[in-house]
């Protein structure tokens, strides 16, 4: 009954907006294309919020409607699938499949976690390991799945210490979501943000530029979040107890070897991954686009002689639904920008605010947006075009505003359904895990802390790294 009421309410809101846009006398100065764009945008947003329809289906329908009404051309709609960021993500998933096939993740986990001698060391070594996975596996759901065997092994070893297991269950998705901002391939929302910045503001943000501003924020926010998780889910007696986890104990719960000499496949895969990441980070020196580097890496990873996975099997791991969603929402962002709809939407908002206050509002809205829009990519699709348009009007650097909005939208921990990694670790058969109350208690501390940290980086740190405030 509640779901039906919610669906009816969102439908009424969407239809009311469309009815207002149809009347020619309303909203003077709004062009026909802008009216159509806003109507489609409102319908899509309300459908994302209030209906169980697949997000990708809604986005494709919106893109089709924009093309059929002539707001954007068919070349613009289909051309988004050929965007280099889409190819970057496809090839990154192929590389991730090669890494997963070799079992390098389990070996790395055994190396790091085996050095822990107390609970705090275990917490922060696990956090560091999860941050590193942002370079190897694209998208937060893929990283959550890759880390699951490691968590299960730790949970079995610590089976007698329930609160520590619950703490780890909450730590894994928390760090995975917050550390995604480290790299351009960390989340599909990042690629949408980059596309909107290029189309709407003519600003190009590459892998290296994103890494420079995103990695420090990811490291600091992840380790601070680890402390929050530790103190909100455990007691002093739990934290003071010693911890000793051996590689042999982890091996009992891992199908791949985590100790001993490296196999030839593991060595080749590690070398390939290190080379690809090094080439991504040194893009300003060699000028080879990240998508081309990723494609070279994917070809080598799936090659018969040097590869560790068949291309057919690797392509099965690519989330094609996410890629179609990204392409369609890129087209929606293009329509918002080219039709003037985004500029008109922010035209009535008072923008004569100090830059720091403008960014504080953007970060606050972006942090809370997960309560309405559960899809991270959908949040960026809705917010970033408006944020970029508003930033230009307010005299704020659109790159800083868009990056701040995207980083703040990475917080989505309040409810079990707020993000896929949170959902994945909320219910694990035979393993004690967190409850909705645990999430709310942690979020009450983590949400304001994350928002303030993003604001601090945007105002004080990023200008030193080449992203000025104005």
C-alpha cells in the first residue's frame, strides 16, 4: 500500500510539472526544446524515485523521447556509447576479470592482514587494502563482490568475536563506497560527471587529474570512516583484545593459494596491472588516452599466450546495463545543457553567495540525495548538470563544484538498500552482520563528517592541487 501511495505521489508530481510546462504563458523565456527536456527530465527523475522500474529502462526511454522530439539527434544519442569513458570502463572490467581469475586479491589480503596484531591494526590494514582495489576493479559493486571471499575468511577466523565480525561487515562496504572517489573508474557516476563537464563547460578531466584530487580524499575519508565504524560497533574490550590471523587460516577459506611461490599467471597479471596503472598515472608524459591504455591491457589480459582469462568470459563480467544507463544519461545531460534547460532551472536561484557557502549547499544536497535516489549514477545524472550550470552563474569553478558534488554523493550508507555493497554485506547466511540500527548509528556520525571533509578538501586542499575555487 505504501509503495502504491509513493508511486501515485511521484506520478502526480511529474504530471503536474509537465502540465505547467505545456502552458505557453508559463515560464517566459523558456524555449520549446527546453520545455520538452524539462518535462522528460522530470518524468525520468520521478520514475527513478518512485517506481520499481529498472533505472536503465527509464534512462533509455528518456533518451529515446529526447531524440524522437528532436531535442537531440540520433547521432548524439548513439554516439555516447562510443565515448572513450565507456570504453575505459569496458576494458577495466576485462582487466578486473583477469585479476580475479588469478587470485591475486586473496594473496594481497593475506599479506596485509597477516601483519595485524590488534583490532585497530586489522581495521586500518583492511581499509588500506580496500582502497588499493579501486585501481584494480571498476565500480563499487564489483569491488564488493571481489572482497567478499576475504571477508568470509576473516569472519570464520574471528567466529568467536561477534562484534568484531559485525564491525568488519560494516567496514567493507563503507570503505568501498568512500574510496571509490580515488580513481576515475571507481564508479560509473564519475564518468557521467566527466562527460557533463566536457559537454556543458568545456572542461576536460582525465584519469591523472581525477587521481590527483580524488586519491588523497579517498585515503583520508576511508581511514576516518574506519575509526567511526570501529567506535560505533565495538566496545573497549573488543578493541583491546589481541588479533593474530595467519595466512594458513585465510587459506582454509580460499580456493586460490595465498602463500608460496607465485604462478606464472599471477606474475604476468600483476606486471600487466602495474603497467596499466603506471601508464594511466603518467598520461601527461606520453599523451596516450586512458581508454587506449585500458584497451591494450585488456587485449593482453585476454590473449591466448599471455592472458589469464578468455575474452568471452571476461566480457560476461561487464555490466552492460550500467553502460547503457551511462550512455543514456550522458545524452540527457547533453540535452539539459544544449537546450538551455539547466541554465533556466538555476536562473531563479540566488547565486550571490560566497563560494564556500555555495559549495556547502551543493555538498549538503548531494550527501542527502541518496535518501531519494538510490542509484549513484542517477544522482550524478540529475545533480551534476544543475550544479555545473549554477556554478558558472555563481562564479565558482564548475570543475570544483562537480567534483565536490560527486564526492559527496559517494556517501550512501544510511539504509541497507541505499547502495549495492551495503545490501550485499547486510545479509550473509551463517555470518553475523549489521542491522539497520547499526547503519543509522554510524551514519549519524559519518554523514556530517564526510560532508565537512569534502568541503575542506574543496576549499583548502584542491586549490593547491590545481583545482581553484573560483
